[in-house]
């Protein structure tokens, strides 16, 4: 497990130092993914650390169950947040590409406000 932490930490440092992607958005997404991966591995170590610090507790004790549930909730929430961010970015990029490819000057033009929906116009 410590080697996984070391690999993720080194990858994060290299990401922040080198910025391997030409697009800033991809660099940001990669950095966020690595940060969440590091936080997830740390959160999932909590039940093992709980057992190591309190060896008298059984695996079915209330404290062990609570620590395991909290660790899984934190890891799930972090990964869900990254997934929502990735999907949001995918939608934005898809809209951007659609606006670039759509033929201009024809009836049925797609405008930025039309892609964003009623929220862009302050409605809703």
C-alpha cells in the first residue's frame, strides 16, 4: 500500500511540475484525479489503521464498522465528485466542438445560449 502511495505522490509531483498536456483543462483534470486517488487510498487505509491502533477491537465492533463506513463514504464521495467533474467537462467540450462544426448562417443555428438552456437566460 505504501508503494501505491509513493507512485501516486510521484505522479502528482510530475504532473504539477511538467504539465504533460497541451491543454490546461486536461492538466487540471489529471491533477484533480491524482489528488482524489491519493485521498482515496488514504481514506481506505483508515480501517486498517483503526485495527492497528486498537488491536483489542474485533472486526465486527461498532467502532470498526463506523470507521469502515466513513472511509467508504469519503472515498465514494471523492470519486463521485471527480466523475461529475469529468462528465461536466465532457459536456462543455462536446458543446464547444458542436459550435465549431455547426455550419454558420443557416436556419437552425445553434447559439451558445441555446446550448446552455434556460439557465443561461436567467430562467428557472
